[in-house]
C-alpha cells in the first residue's frame, strides 16, 4: 500500500514560482532597505536587521530549489534561481547603486544617504552570493536518483571490459 506524503512546499504552488518570487522579493527588500536606513538611521543594528531580512528571503528561494521532492535540485530550477539572482544582483548594482552613489556625490549629499545605498547593496550582494553558493553546491546532492542503480556506462551499452579480445 502506497501512502502519499505531502511536503512543506505546499500543493499547487510551483517551485518555479517560489524561486522567482523570492528572488524578486529579496531585491525589493534591499531597495526598501534604503528608505528604512534613511528613516531609522544607519546603525549597526538596523544594518544587521536588513541583512538578516535579505538572507531570510533568499533562503526561501534556495528552499524552492533544494526542498526534497521529485523536482529537488532540477537543472531548470537551478537555472531559474541563478538567472533571477544574477539578474537582480547585476541589474541593481549597475543600474541603481552606481548611479545613486554618483548622483548623491555630485549633489553633495554624502553621509547617511550614500551609506544607506551602499549598505543596502551589501545586503543584496551578501544574500545573492550565499544563495548562489548554496544552490550550486547542494543541488546535485538533493536530486532524486533515477530508478535505482544501473550500469555505470549506461543502460544500452554492452560492457565487454577493458580486456576484450579483438582478434575474433
């Protein structure tokens, strides 16, 4: 008798949705973090809270790829995660952080505004780096195996060995 076990990823929500949504959400966390740091002040506690929040949201994206199940660690999910993460990272650093720092510097608004932008970007870089390393390192380990052990050189290959006679 077979029993169906439900896992924590929920039924009906695609893993791709988890990966892409969480990837977009941690980018939004970093973007909103700029306003948070400006409003609350750039203190070590506030910066640590922003980093923790970005890491927590990135962890949801990583869990979407690595959570046990038939699609765990699939190449499509790994590619989706890497695409979203690298796009968010490169796009925000090139299109948001560098121009913001340049504009703030030209306007003479150094200090807290520039610190807020740079520290929020550091939260994004840290979260994306940790997520990329985790998915890349662990995806192959959580992939379900095929149908059990088979021959090492493939199912349709004859294995004559290294010492087969070629004189026939």
